[in-house]
C-alpha cells in the first residue's frame, strides 16, 4: 500500500513529462487506426472491394451506430470495475489491445466469396458488417477507458489542457504517421489490395505496442488516484437510466456534446471526401492524397501547442472561435478551387488544419470541468458515462457523415471501381459537384452551429475554480 506522502506526491497537480508522454501514447493506436479508416475505408470499399458507395456508406453506418450505442454501457462498466492491480480503466485496455489490433486488420482484406459479382458484393457486405461490429466493440474497450482517465490524472484546470495537448500531439502525430506510411506503401506497391493489406499490418503492430506503453506508463498515477478515491464515501450507485437522466440535465454537458458533435461532423465529412476531391476534382494521383492530408494534420499538430498556450491567456472559447473561423474560410476556398491551383489547395489545407486542432483540443478540455460539476451536484465521479457519451457522439457524427457522403455520391451517379481494375472510372459532372459540396458548404454549416454553442458555453475558469473549492471543502469535511 502507498503511504499518504507518496499519494500526495503522485497526485500533485503538475504531471511529470514521462507520465504525460505515456498518457499521450495511449491515443496513438486508436488515432492511427481511426485515421486510416476515416480517410481510406470508404475509398477502400468503393475503389478496391468494388462496393457501390451507398452500400459502402451503409456498412460504415451500421458499424458506427453499434459502436456508439455500446459506448455508454462500456463507460458505466469501467466506472464499476474494481482491480487493486490496475484500477478501473486499465484492465480494459490491457486485455482489449490485441483483439483490437486483430479485428482492425481483418477489415482491410477482400475475400472472394463468389465468381458472380452481385452475389460477391452481397457476401462482402455482410463480411464487412460483422467484422466492423466486432472491431468497433474492441475500439470502445481500449479507447473509452483511456479517454476517461484524464480527470483521474490531474484536477488542475490548465494542466488538463496541457495533458490533452500531449494526447492530441500523439493523436495528430499518429494521423500524420499513418499518412506517411500510406504514402510510402502506395508508392512502393502497385496492387491496391496489397497496398491496404501491408498498411493494415504495420498500423496494427504500432497500435498495440503504443497501448501497452500507455498502460504501464500511467499505472502508478492511476493507482494513487484510486487509493485516494476509495477512501472517500460515495452515495450508492444509481441505475443506468437514472444516470442518463442526470447526465442530460447537466446543462454545460449539453453544450459540450453539441460543440463536439458539430465539430466532428465537420471533421469526418471533410476527411472522408478529401481523397475523392484530390483525385476527381483536382486531377491528382492517388499517391498525392496522403500529402494533402499531411498538410492538414501537420498544421493541426503544430497548432496544438500554440492553442494550448493561448488558451491559458485568452480562454478556450476565443481559441475555438479563432480556429474555426479560419477553417470556414478554407472550406469556402476549397469549394471554388480548380485543377492546377495546387499552391492554393495546400494553403487551404493548412488553414483547415488550424481549425481541426481546436476541434481536437477544446471540447476534450471542457469535459473534465463538466464531470466535476456533476460530482459537486451528485457526490459521485462518473467519468465513464460522460466520456461514453462524448465518444458516442463522435461516432454518430462519423457514421452519419460517411453515410451521407456515400449515399450523396451514389445519388449523384458516382461510379465505383471493379475489383481487379487497374484504372479508376471517370466520374460524371454531377458526382464532381456533390464532392465539392461535401468539402465546402456542408462542413461550414456544421462549424457555424458549433460556434453558436461555444458562445453560450457557461463554465469559465472562475466558475471551475469555485467548483474545485467546494469539492475540496466537501472532501475535508468527510475526512474529519
């Protein structure tokens, strides 16, 4: 057992660099796999597996809706998990990491079920649905407990922003790494099926290793928090649906999930349409797609540090407004961009990256403040259920975005590839117009909605300090 002085030292508001680094590494694996899926899975289904875009979008919608539905249940279970060796969150990551990697990999192969194209498409649909459902379960098992650890590592308002900057450094860094790997693999291997097979193997190995780095790197800090948490008296645990009622009566939480939903809907729609935009509207090669994405993600990575520093001086709201405003300008520019305007394309991509970084950083920095308000009101810490609904909404946004893009492309007459075909089909003008709308006006509407909600978000730095003071007074009264 850890003595009181060790507990107090380990729970100091300032986290050491090693712990922050290990925590950040926990988002590397999910970021790599999610990024590859966001940017390439729809393209893989249409241009490699030969699924019509509407069917491909439906596969992704089914998987993500299931994934979103199971998030709150996993979140609640992690809140109730008891392990003296690993705490509440880490056992889920420990035992889920390897299955998470295996089922991610299985999404990137193209089994041949029949020589008849129609029959084979139907069989592929069910194969990808089943593998997708299982894959999403294990993504939740490792990623949701990870996201719920933030308030257990530090209760300091600004330190949480710093911690999240490490997390999203690895997250965006992982996204960039996955794109660099994609660019290398695509340039070295000609066969499309082999390209994605090799890329999936590499990403799987990196993802599993990074999760174990996080588990063992934050374990001491998490156990110190657990030792202190279990000493405090907590009211009896509430039934799940009663918890949902409390969660949705937490007014600041409603603002945060709205901000997050609209931000990520904009991110997902833009990310899923960029490969089509680059190859079909700008006339570039498939190997050029990762370069454009790196421009977005590389800028976002650099800006994370800038925004993290500025948020301490001007606040989270203003940081969000500045970033999103630049992204809206970039989205408008992309809509009017023409083939040959490559310099402008990269400028717009970098401007979008400035906004993407605030979509990563700001909502996730707000949610721990909301959790502590809930703790003040109810006497319980329920990180799992709050983070469960955050991830749920991210996945609803992704599912709806991909479904919308897939069906819009099919309605506009998009032509999917035939398995084994060496060249991609030429798209009609109606499909090109649909791609332009998906890269410009549609994300812009989402971002504006997020800005409106951010303006009315009620928790300020001063209000959070008052919440922590009241929690401290309550804790001291319980200990005396």
